């Protein structure tokens, strides 16, 4: 059983290489936490832990985008990854944290 994170890829994404060894990544890029996408990674993991999930699928951490073959294979498998997950968390980068869908006005309306 696992959850999955859905989002759009931005300019400063954490890569699968960053996740392999955080101590090396911190030396090479200054600090993984400095990447904008680190917030969505850590937040999604925190939600997964909060609801007692042991596993989370975050493609930016699991797919080597430098390999076009691996990227193509992973993208073709995404439907199955989403379909087999127990929960899908969605990171909406363009919606402010304090926006509430039931309030008027809301960016969801």
C-alpha cells in the first residue's frame, strides 16, 4: 500500500540523483533543502507518515530524467502507479496555502 504525489515539474526539482545520497547532494548543490521542490517532497512524506503509510511514490525522486529510455518507460507506467495507489496527494503550486475551497472568493471556484 502506498500513496502517490501528483504535481507539475518546475525548474528547481529535486532529482533522483539528489535523493540517492543526501550528504553528497548537499556538498554538490549547496543544499537539497534549497531547491523549491523540496517542500513538496517533505510535505507529502509528512502526510504519508501522518496517515500511517510506509511508502510514497514521487516520480521526481524515482525517475532518472537524464535517461530518456527510463523516463519514457516511467511515463508510460504512470497510469498504473496512480491506479494502484491508495491515496493521491496533489501539490497545487499556484494555490496559496491559506486558500480554502469553501470560501468565496477561492482560486478553486
